[in-house]
C-alpha cells in the first residue's frame, strides 16, 4: 500500500494542548541570538503520537526533547558541511536554539539536560566566532561566587560618549544567549550596552548550584566592576519571569544603583507550591535543588518582597498577564500601588505568564520606556 506523502504539520491536538508555548519557541525575532524557524517546529512536532500529548507527563517532554534534539543535530551537520562562514554561523545559531528548546521543560535526567545546555553554549560560541557584533565574555567573582557575564556593545556607539548600560537577568529555565540576548537586542538597537549575567543557579549553572535569592550581592559587585566607559548615572535592569522578581528585588535592595527597572512577568510573591502545575513544580525543584514540598514552600515564603515606597528609588515598569499562574497579579497590583507613581503597571487581561502573544510589542514598548527613562533628554543613539 502506498502511503500518501504530505508536508509536515502540527496536529490540532498539539496546538490545543501546548499552543501557548509555541510563541516562546520563536521568542523575539532575534538577529544575533539563536533562533528557531516555524519550519523547524513543524518538522519537530510532525507525527507526535496523540497518546503522548499530555504536557503534565514526563513521557511528553521526553519525546519533545528527542524530537528537538534531532533538529539540533541536523543543523550541526549542516554547519559541519557548510562551505562558507556565514552558512556555518546561521546553522549553528539554529542548532543552539533547537537544543535549548529540547531541554527547557525536560527535568527527568539532569545529566541529559546539562549536556543539552552545554550544546546550546557550544553552538552559540562557535556561531559568534566571526560575528560583527562587539561583545566580550568572561567569568568574574561577584557576591562571593563565580559568575559568567557577556557584555554586548551597540555597533554605532560613539567612542567619546559614555554608554548607558542595562543588566539583564534570566528566568528559571531560560538560557542567557537565547531569551535574554533576544531581549537585549532591542536595547542594543537603541544605543544601550547590555550586560548579561548568570548568577548561581542561572544559565549553564541551572541544576548545578541552587538558585541564589540574594542576587543583589552579585549584581552590586557586577555594577561596581563596570569601567569608566559607562555612564553610571544611566544604569538599568531588565528581568523576565524569575528575573522579573529579581528586578523588583533590585529596586528594593539597590535603590540608588539603577535609574530604570523593567519587570516582565515577575512578582513580589509566588503562587503556593502545591497548586502549581507539574512542570512548574519540577522547574522550581530543579532550580532550587530541593524536592521537599515543605522546604520549597518555605523558600517561597522567605523570598516574598515587602514592597512600600522607596524614597528617590528607581522608576519601575512592570508588564504582567492577568492569567499568570506563577506570580499572582493581585500581589503585584498591591505592590505597585504602594510605590506610587514610580511604579507603572501594565496588565494584559487575556494573557498568562510572560504575555507570550504580546511579547514582541511589549519588548518594543519596554525598550522604548527604558530609553526614555534612562535618557529623558533623548541623547541615546545620537
């Protein structure tokens, strides 16, 4: 019997159960950061067995991992056989993205997850070997810990002018060179230098060391190490998801350090651990290095922010979805209200965590706000 040939496609079952994740796989239409294409996603998810399509199950994410890993391997093969540097770099960027989205919700085998995250970094580093984008990476001691940092400079920056700089912080399961660099590109395009960092439990360190909550100790040291090519009166902070929690924490603990802070879908309090979906319970357990329910809830309780108005503190922009199941919006509304006109809160009524369907326009708005707040005289980028 002849099997009818058809193009790859994503089944309605997949779209119904995990459609909300799909915008994240394309994230922010990046030019520098590794990026998947819609065809990569279609090929990876084509023929996904309907009986496995349950995002609450380990079997689903294991099959997902296997399929996106195969996409990454195919791009590495393409890079190896490329006859020019540009083709090799493009293939490696796609391999890096595929490996990340193979592992981002896979927690069943820490060794496999770590291997995939190392592949993300390996492919990204190789892709950037001949990049025209000015950047440096190094490991520095900050807050008593070794921290990986990446510094990217805007291509059109004036040599004589001191640059504004924004520090960007990861969420629990993001990779610095994927989601966070994608966000940072919006700031680079506006003439702002970006410093990406991986504190304990972030980036490649996820699952190696427990996530450090007092990240302000790390951040304060990183800011102190910025040299005199940066304008220390125009320093900002931008965090997404748990990095958004860190953004709010920086506003409380380092109020004189930052002029502008963006919090994308973080909050002052986390929803009760017992009510989180299975994948989020695993995510937090992996990041905190604990599988004890009572211990994890105790940590949630301890990290809650008190709020309140900070005299002469930074301006803060928070963007949040009303349906967020990780950081409850009512806690953020109360928190922002207590801070008065220094804290602007924008809520999307029909969006969940990170407002995925509004991600690109929100990054445009947030980056514009960052420029206007760091530089009300409009000198950035001139």
